[in-house]
């Protein structure tokens, strides 16, 4: 074995150790990026060596077949990347690489046995080969277990708003939002959605029309609300709103100033950007009020760099090895999780915000959970064939060639809901059409009875016979709530129903009493 063969052996050990690190880690760090680039470089060196050796002495064998498959799949990954549509290619490359490494370890053992050289290296090489196989298997098992991660509520809720989030001394209070160590995040982080659109073009174009995009002062309804609130209560209480609406301003510390001084800044028109959701690292409860932690990824300095070479390296590494990017911006609890949405789609106010008392604000999460749509509502009279989450309705699957697509589909980021006014004032007819399609069939109105009005019999029918509780609570409203006054329905008397059976007759000028049933069909 000459010097070139010795260099090849040393390089092979480096490549094997490098592969073991990449298979066992997949972390978003500068060290990991360096190892990805080293892996590509070492791989290309081995490809060049293999081509040269095969050119000098063409021969067919199992070893050359494995080397050829490893080289071909590696070069293909450099060209195509390893995004989800090409995941099969990545799996192929890993499988044949392990087989090639095992063949090489076996060849080294035979060579050491025949020539009495490099015997001390045989055991470490086999350890690296088996370690690589184990790292791949453990990584897959870890991925499967992580997919079951859920958002869990603490044993006891806070007793007051002063205990929520980072507490009264936190920089974002009375919002419950927080950052690691309560440090500010550069506002530029929330202005980079267009960079996300370089790869995720379809999703970016959908988001540009969504209500999330117009969550901040680029929404004139919200802008005027904040201005009015600050005129009455000052800036500090309005941070309660900013935790879900103004991330570029709040987490950068810019929200210390009144809204009227911020209206001209790009941060005031950022809305909820891609990272407003995807940079959240933890949701602490389903209490709402932005009860989450959002973090600034260390590698964002590469993605946002103005140096074209640094940005090229960032894009290249993300394309050939997207796993760290996916783990950073797609946490397991984000997948089809209504609890994730509860962070902002459920709020309450208390003295620090309204200088009055505890009051429930919007509560879409509890309403969904208590309805039949969730599959958890015990008293609902309507259940869909399958339980549905927020994502099922508001982020339906649409055709896309996005790098993260599954079978040619991604979840729509238009977030179509009942908000037709925003699309109308923005003159966004495509978004308005999506909202209309979402609403069609969501509610049914049935005329059950059409009865001629009769003289009052004095015998009323009541919905309830005792006074219900009056206190606001964390529980749902609507069909699951007891927080409603006694409702007078109508006097007992003659009923002409159902209308399609009895076909009641009425003349012009007659007074007719209608019994109408309104039902939600596929909304929570």
C-alpha cells in the first residue's frame, strides 16, 4: 500500500467519521454547516479518485458497484438537493454508503490479515461503520417519537396577569410572549418573508394575501384600534395586543413608542411574518394571550447576510441537507395542532389591560374544542365523520411544487376564514374568493315550521327554568355554555311543521310565526 492508498484510507476514515456526525446530529450550527461542506468536498475527492482508478484498470466487482452507486447518488443530491420530493434519493445514498463502508471495512480487514499492516485500524473502522448504522436508526426513531410531541398545560394556572409570561418585569408584559432570556430580537428577522419565498414560493404568495400578513398597522381596522387604546390607556397595556399582532415591533423593543410614531416604519407593516409562527420554540399552555417563546436562530445571520458568497453557502447547505432547517422552523407541535393556534386565538383581559376586571376576549380554541368538530364536545348535536383541527379547515391541502410538498400538496397559507372585509378593502379578489368558498356550506338555515300567529295563550315556553351563572369563565361559549340568560322561545300553541310535509298556507297580509334552525355544518 503506497502513499496514495494511505491518504485514501485516512480520507475514508475522515469521511466515515464525518458521516457519523451528520447522521447523529442534524443541528443548525456553524460546526454542522462546516461538516456538510466537508462531506461534499471529501465525497467529490473520492469520486474523482474512483473515476481515475477505474480509468486506469477497468474492472467490475461488488466494491466498484457500491462505490459507483454511492458516487452517483451523492452527485445527484448535490444537483437536486434533499428536499422531500428527493428524500428517496437521500435514503438511497445513505443505504449504499453504509454498504460501501461495510465492504471497505471488510476489505481492510482482509488486507491487514494478508499483509500484517493496519491491523489496529480494523476495529475502529468497524466501530465507525456500525456507529453510522446505529446513528441513522436512532435518528429515525427519535424523529418518530418527536412527531408525538404535544403542548401540555401546567398543573396550575397563573393567579393573575402579573404571573403570566415573564411576569410584570418582563419586556413584553402584559402579553405572555417571551424570548430566551427575555432578550430583544432584531426587527430585520421579521422582515425576511421574501427570503423564505425564494424556496417556498407558493406558500409565500398565499401568505401575502392572508389576514396574518395584515395583522399589524397595515390593517387599518387594527391600527385605529391601537391608536384609540393608547389614547385611553397608554402604550404599556397595548403590548397585550402586540404579542399576537406586532412581532417586528414588540420583540425588537420598538413598541415602547406610541403607534403614531411607528406608522411610517417597515416593521409596522410586517404583519405576522413566516417566522412569527415558525420561529416559536415552545407553547407553554392553551391559556392564550401569546403564551409562547420565540427564538432568534443563530444561523439567521447567514441567511440575511449581504455577502453573496455567504448567502450562497447558506442556500446550498439548506438545499443539500434541509434537515436542520426543518427542525428549526417546523417543530412537532406545529403539525396539525389546534393547541398551537390557541396561543393567539384565545385571549383574556384583566386590570393591567382594561383597568377594570378579568374579561374573556375572543376564544376560538375553546369553542372549537367544545364543539362536535373537535370530537371532544360531549354535548354537541353535530359530529363530522372525522374530527377536524384548525388546520383541516383553515389550511386545506392545495397543489404545489414547494420543496416541502407531500405528494404534490401543501397546506394553504391563505388562512381563509370569515374575514371577508379585509380582502375586500385590500381589493384582493383571489383571497375574497377563497373566503367565500370557505364559508359556503359552513352553516345551514332550515325553516322548520311556519305557523299562523295565534292569540297569546299566556303559557310561555322557556329554555331554562333557573338563573344560570353570570361570571365570565375560561369555558366555551355557544352550545356548550351555561353563561346565558333564560331565553323565551315562544308561547305554546298550534305548530305547522315540518313545512315540507304540511305545506302551510298563508295569504298576503297574514302574520306567520317561523321556527328556524341554524346549524354549523363544518366549523368549530
